[in-house]
C-alpha cells in the first residue's frame, strides 16, 4: 500500500486558482482593451472593453480572424471615440 501526501499539491493548485481569478478580474475591469490572438490571427480572448471599442458583443469576436475587423476599422474607430467620449464625460 502506497500512501502519498497530496496536501502540498492541493495547496499549490489553490494558490494558482486564486492567482488566475485575480488576473481575470483585473483584465475584465481595466479601462484598456485586451485582444489576444493565436499564431494564425484568430481571436482567443477579448475583454469587454475591447468589445465595446469595436462595437461588438464578445461572442461575435471570439474565434474570428483579426482581418475580419480591419475592413470595418473606420466604423470601429468612430465607435471607440464615441465610447471614450461617454466615459470621460
């Protein structure tokens, strides 16, 4: 019979989970837009601020190519200015 103490492993996982929760909270509440892509340019993560700046729902951005939004950049830029102006008023 082999007995193994996994309390250290369990504590490490708890610390990692807490750190991830703090990081997610920070990214989700920051005023800057965060947009992460994979190597092929496909959107893997976008925070709410970036979605607001682009004028889309987050679900509409995820798994789409960055190039999909470049063609609409003028509209997105105008929308971002409107959002920024509302936040500074």
